[in-house]
């Protein structure tokens, strides 16, 4: 006679098996894209796993690296940080502030004061004419 408790335990057992298979599949995928290529190229003494003494080029993700929505947080190559999302965001904010100051869209509203420089108002200057491969070339529409 199968009781309700026995059925519950059987379901928990099946769920544990599913989780174990999923984890083993995930680990197998990582071995397939890291260690196996290193073994095939016979460079697994230097790369392929994260161990002391091996070269480590790392990419750190927010989320599962195999998922399409994961985001790269940091890239490290030969011990040097090539990309850091936090530093990149700070840099992008600084560039946006600088652009807004140069465009005159800063908090002060005065274009010359925001840019920090005086600019002579020359009006609309004609585009420069350049000779390129013995043919005249102009950046403007009128030739």
C-alpha cells in the first residue's frame, strides 16, 4: 500500500535526480568549452581550468554565462583588468557630462561658461576644399 507520505518522498527523490542531472549537464558544458579544447590543443598544462600556476583569462558575468541575458561585469586578461562595468559606467557618465557642457546644455545654461572657453562667432564658415587624388573634394553640398 502506497501512502501519501511515500508519494511525497518519491517526488522529492525525482526532483533531486533532475537537479543533479541539470548540474552535471551544466558542468559538462563548461568542461566542453574550457578544458576539452585545451586538451585537444595540448595546452592544458597552462590553460583550461582555474588553478594556481595556470594562465587565467577570465570573464565574470552577472547571471548564468550561458544565458542570453547575462551581463559581463569584468574581463581580466594576463592579470590586467581590460573591462570593468562599474568603471565603464563612471566613464560614460563623465563623457555625457562633458558632452552636455560642450553643447551648452549644462546646469548653468550659458554655453560659453559651461564649455569653459570663449568662442568667436564667425557665423557659417564655408567648408574647406581639399584635393584628393587630383580631383577637388568638398565637405559641403555646394561645389
